[in-house]
C-alpha cells in the first residue's frame, strides 16, 4: 500500500515516513500542495494531508484531490478548531487526526479508511441492476427505468446517476461529480449540475432519489 504524505515540515515528514515504512507501507512525500497534486496517481492508496501548507490551504487542496479521485484522505493537522474538522470532512476527507497523535492510532485509522473504500461497490461490480426508491439503474446497459418503463435520460444525466450509484448512501462532493462527468474542475458547472439533478428527479418522478446535502454534494439513499 502506498501512502502520499503531504507535509511541509521536513522533520515531521521524515519521522512519519520512516514509521510508516517500518509498519509495512510504501511512502511518497510532497512538501506542498502543488507537489502533492503532481504525485497523485493511480498507485496512491491513501493521502495523509496536513492543512498548514505553504502554497495552498489544506481544505482547498482536499477538495481538489477529492474532485480528482476517490482515494481515502486522512487529514492530520495541528489545528484544533472543530470548524476545521467539519470543513475538512465536508471537503471530502475520510478521517481527521489532531497533532500530536499516537502513530499507532494513525496506522489503525489508515487501515480503517482503506477497509471502508474496499467495501464500496465499483462500477464493474454491478453485473446486475440496482434498485433505489423504485428506480432501476443498470450501469452496464446505461439504462434507468421505473415500473412504468425506461426513463429517457441524457448522457450527462445518466453519468451523474452512475457516479452516485457507485457509492450508495455516501455523499459525493459536487466537485467530484463535476470532474467525473464533465472532466473539469471548473466551478461554473455547479449550476449546470443542479439543473441536471433537477431534471433527473423530474423525469423519474422520484424527488427522493437524489438527496441534496447542503454545502457538500449529493447522495443516493440506501434501500
């Protein structure tokens, strides 16, 4: 398992990476946000993120990482304000540790977040359609239907449903949906996303199919 450590303090980063390697993890260290984004690839299994970075606020970086990938993000920071924790979790972090912390607890939390992610269904796992709120979603056939028959969704509308269907019951941030559907981080698509979600609800006749989590994103309920 490879862990990307985004930490600007050389001494802290060196000690942390040494412990993680001793615990059986591969590590990759980035000293700022730009380097962290450059190191982010398919081989990274977990991101350990400090919030006090020299070039970007860690909360903003967390949003940008989450918009690109579903990799588990664990924030480790000296900030103790509860609001920072709330903002970090809303930005897409999976867990939050306040420095100083016991490194054994850090390892346990890394193991916990990776177990949760591995338990989430991936698109290829859905050989059979799934049913949510009386709506059948077939990711293989790219078809959404109700008892009344197929629903005529546009390609973008189906892509939005597909992103949410891969993580039932999990809040998917707006930025991540936009990145996966429109392949961009441009926030001008926020309004377009809202319009598409409204259209999906109207066409399916199920306003409860997509739940809005104010200030964060959307989710499909678990039924």
